[in-house]
């Protein structure tokens, strides 16, 4: 009984540390994947998946080159989430142990994407079949990231969808200027956490922009390397 209590306490401490250390790094990865996918794979949002519906609608109304992957991104995202959920259930892991497993899955998907991109060079034909395959791998990697936070680190806020983080940052900043009449409840997300995610995602986009410009398809090596680093976060 004492051993179980000690193990549970250790897991709680490690989970608390993961909530503080892991999401900023994952935000950088998400920014890199989203920008690299959008700029090299035919304007596919790989992190902000629902944005692809808007892009496909714009093409349908105004004309232009249609990319099937923009519509496929959402069902593929759903299937990837379901697959990650099955992996989590089959592993019977929880907390930090599950987080490490799903971080490994994300790394493997990104590594496969990197290898495929270097060999097939999908950026040469951004609306071609190879670009579509690459985009779906990127979408799957982001689905894994969403799932691991939801299932293994539930206290963390989103690392990929920045709208909520921006809203929280603005409202939290307003509360700092008016302490007597706060807008947000006391248990809302602290300002620094939202800013960490926003700045991390922006940094990922900026670095990815430089990498795409200089290295082309090799730009996928950066989020892959950071995904490997994320596995070792303690």
C-alpha cells in the first residue's frame, strides 16, 4: 500500500513537471509542422485542421487549384486520433508513462515524414499525390500531439490552436491592469502559460520559414529532431 502511494506521488510530481516543461516545446513543433506543411504541401493546415475547410471553400467559390488533401485532412485527423486512442488503451499506461509512449509515436510519424519527403520531394508538386501523402502524415503527427495532451497531460492547454491562447492572454493582461474587477475566474489559465504557447508557436513558424527557404524538404528534420528531444523531457 505504501509503495503504491509513493509511486502515485512520484507520478503526480512528474506529471506536474511535464505540464510545465513539455507544452512550450510541443508548441514550437506544432508551429514548425504547420508552417512547413502550409508552405510546401499545397497550403494544407496540418495543425489548424479545420482551416482546410475554409481553404477548400474559397477554391470552390473563386476557382484555382484544388487540393484534395484539404478535405481529407479532417477525416484523416479523426482516424489518427482514434488510432492513438487505441494505442493508449492497449498500452494500459497513464500519465507520464503514456506521455512518453505517445511522444515516441509522434516522433516516429515525423521521422517517416522526413524520410518520405527527402526521397520523394513532394514540394516539387504541392498539389500532387506525394504532397497529399506527406500532408496526411503531418496531420497524423499533430493528431498524436493533440491526443497525448488530452490523454496523458490533461492539465496542459493547447499547443497547436492559438486562438484560445491569444484570447486568454489578452483577457489575462486586462486583469493585471484591473486587479479589483477581474474578468476571468480565479482558476483560469495563467497569463505566462498562454504566452509560452503563443511565443513557442510563433518561434516554430519563424524557424520553419528560414528552414524551408534554405533546405526545402529537409526542413522536416527540425520538428523531427525536437520531437526526439521531447521524449527525453523529465
